[in-house]
């Protein structure tokens, strides 16, 4: 989706009275919605920042993801020191953390002076003297560490220390904004809700017959779930209510689109269940268009990007009413408690009736679509506020 040259090592000359470095070093570690959200924000900011007198640059720190390629977009690169490239000798600097300890100084050298440094996760260092702001997608790793890998919890704890040390915060929803303010006891002026949007590729339309045929699916003939196979997505619950629905005569298959997972969340195909991994956007939009409904029983979301993507395609949404989904879905979809088996089974059975599906499509089509450029303009206003200009 995003492409370009990433071999720059110093800021190019641009017009703007506020310089922003947007760190995308988390992208190689991120999967699913986090990666999609950050890349969409960065792309939109690259498009609008100049007109708002913001000197905006994306940044990658390859040493934060050794051996894994960074994002393919125009970036500043923080060069990896030569001593980490020397076999055998590099063991000492790795053990002594030379690179991490020098990172703040080296970032300042390429930042061009005082700036806003926008963390996206993974590496907490920033140029001293800069204004620090961090994107917080949700607080689940701090509030429910048992749902996450140890390294994810460690990253969240680093982010927490940044916030406690004075960093401002950008969230992806108003619900997360309120949670961050409560959790860290922050004043409202330090926390900004940017919101989220579906990328422009997600739009209403007739699903591609070719894609449907390749995937062995019938348009309107399957239920859809989009999300990683991780504990907070409530996948075992979804599989259980789907199984109960089949016992009551439902035959429509359930298709789960995921990008990996952890936490002993196993998904076995069979009995109507299909698993699709590594689905590109141009196929994912056809899945949304062809689905009878998106089922989204997650118990913890900072935003719920799949719901926004489904709405953008005119796809009915049945979601939980937990956390940010209460705001993201609202009256444009059906919301149920994430542990109410009977209610979910009844809604799945109701999807056998064309009239019910039509009603839900009308609800979904009424959802107000947000634009990433508008979100980027709001973020630029936040940059200006925290810079004091």
C-alpha cells in the first residue's frame, strides 16, 4: 500500500515551522490493525502536513528490528553502527547495549534540532530536547498482560514509563483516550483522540466472481471474522456459538481471516469453519463485500478497525458491546454482550432470513465514513498544540 525510497539519513529541506519525526520502527513487529492504522496515519500525514506548515518525516530504526525489513515508504533511517555488523566482535556491544545507549544522541543528529518525536512503539529513545508523543492503541497489555506475549507487555511498560515521564499521548478512539486519562491520571490537554477510518480501497460493490471462485466461496454465502487469533478476540466463544448455530440448522460457512496469533488460541478447520491467512487488501475488500455479515465478538478493542472496514463496504456488523466497540459500532450495527451465547446464536440464525440481512445492510450503509486526511489534519493540530506554537 505504501512504497518509496527509504535510504535517507538526514531530513530533506521542507517548508514548515514544526518538524515532526514519526517513528515507524514498530511495523515489522506489528500485525493486523496496528500496522494498518499506523501506515494509514503516516501516509495521510505525508499528504497534508506540508500544506499545514508541518515539516513531517517518517523514521525507521533498523536496529530495533534486526534482520526484518522496515516499512516501504519514504523514511529517515537511523544507521546501524558499524560495530554491530562485525561478526564475533558485535557480541560485546550487544551485551553492553551500546547501540540503545547512543540512540538518543544519534537521533538528535538526524532530527535537525528540536522537533516533535512521535513514538509508535518498540523503541522508547528519542532526541533529548524534543517533544515526545506516543500512540496508544489500547491498554490491554497493561491491564490484562495474560493476553499478550512477554515482549508485548515489555513494550507496553516502556510506553507507560514514557507517559509517566511527560510524553503526550495520541489514541485511536475516544474510549481509549478516556482510559488513558484515567489510568495515568493525565489532564485532558495531554491526550488527543485521533480516531480511525477505513482505507479508500474499502467501498461498496459487487464482490469479484474471480476472487470468490478462487476462495471457494459464494457471494452472500458466508459469515466473516477479521482479526488475529489472540485471546482478546474471543475466538473460542465465536466458534462455540457458531457450532451451536449449526446444531440448530445453520449451514452457512464461517470464514476467519487472521494474521497469526498466540496465547493457545487454536482454530481448527472443518464443520463449516474456513481459515484464511495472509489475505491482501484487494482480496479482503472482496471478502467484506461478499460476506453476509461480519461477526466481531471481541472482549477488548481500542478501536475495532474491521468494523469500520465492513461499514465502508456496506457489510452488516454484529459485534460485542465491549470497550471501544460500543462507540465504533454504535447504532450502525447489532451489539451484544461478548459472553451471551444465546443472543449470538439467535442473531446468527436470524441471518438465514433475507429480510433481516437487508435490514442490517441498511443500518451499515448509514454509518458515517471518516477520511484519513481529516484525521491527519486533526493530528497536525495536536502537534501544533503540544509544540506551543
